[in-house]
């Protein structure tokens, strides 16, 4: 009996059955909510009523004229690409620094990576107490040096970039780890040969290190881009989308329309557009980076 079970488990049919638990979880927690969200986006459901009416493409037509959605879309692109660019630039810099041998190197790695393990909502509240106008730590420091306090989150454009920088600061440790693994995987013989040929540090970085880091850049940039495009908790904890609707991301705007505006149908339409946006941008970025990968 055991032998028959072992033979069946190693067969194609037996191995196929191993996927069933994961497939069931995917259908219940991913496929079904996605299909339900698409269906709800064609209705005027308020989120709690037992009845609703199908209104066709009305919610999607409204997206083209809704100023709040357009602002959230622009902010989402800033959060996504802005955070990804900052995280990757500083991630590479940290990786190159920490690849050198010096005392307390492990401590520095830990300090840089530590914000990653903090929940995004908690990180937002920490920064809220740093940047708030009355009693904020940053403004208290400015007062010590005789400068006027700044209401950092009162201006929409400045608040968007503040959120972008804070998000990049929190997750730069992830990029650092990815790039550190990539740098340590580069054969030292290539760098030594370049040194013998008279190449300087900058030329070695541009001609050897950077091209061979493209696979790591692909992984890091796509992960950071997706995280930035889906930014939610940091926006809610720092500004709640304010002032007005100036700092809303598409994810936080979904939360507003569903729970505060009681317009689940419109929120579902924004959710579907957000899903397609993240999917399409990530796919295009992945294709572009894959074309530039080199082997050694």
C-alpha cells in the first residue's frame, strides 16, 4: 500500500494534486474577490445595502471627469516611481559602502534595514510626530537654530514628496540587501583585471559593476515600484489624503469612497483600474530591464 502511494505521489497526476491546496486558496482569496470586484464596479452598491442596481459603465465614465481620481492617479505615479528611484539609488550606494570591510559594518546594516520590519502604519505615525507643525521634533530643532517652524503637510505638493521620501527611507533596506547580494556575486577577477588595465573606481563601477547588477536592479526596482503604486497606510497615517484630496493615492481613495462616501461601486472601479495600472507598469518595466541584463 505504501509503495503504491509512493508511486502515485511521484507520478504526474500525484504531483498535480499537490497544487490543489494552493489553487483552492488562490481561487477563494484572489480570483473570487477579483471577479466580485469587477461585478460590483458595474453597480451603484453603497457597500452595505442588500440591494443594488447595475448601471453599466457609469462608474468608469465618471473616472474621466472626477478631479479627485485624476489627482490620486498622478500622486500614485509619483509615489511609485519616486520611491523606486530613491530606494534604488541609495540602495546601491549603501550596498557599495557595506561591501567594504570596516568596523561595525554589521551594526550599520542592521540600522539601515530595521525600518523595513516596522509596520507602515506605525512608521507613518512616528513620522507624523516628527513633522507636525505644533510640537513636531523637526520644527523644535528649527526653533533652536532660530528658524521659523514649517507646516510640512499643509502644502499638497510638498506633502506628496514628503510621503515619497519617507516611504523610500523605510524600504531602502530591502534594496540594500538585494544589491549587496548582487555586488558580492560579481567575480573579483573581473575587477582585478580592470584594475591592472588602469581603470579607476568610477570606470569599474560603470563598465563592470553596474551592468552586472542589472538582474538585481530588475528585482529591486519592480518590488519598490509595486510597493509605491500600492501605497496606502503611510498616506492614511500621515495626512488622511489631505489637505483636501491633495495627497490621496488610488488605494487610499478606494478606502475613502467605500467607507466614508459609501460608494462601493465607484470604489470597485478605482480598484480595478489600480490593479490594471500596477500590472501594466510592472510588466513594461520588467520587459525593459530584462532586455538590458548581461551574463558573465
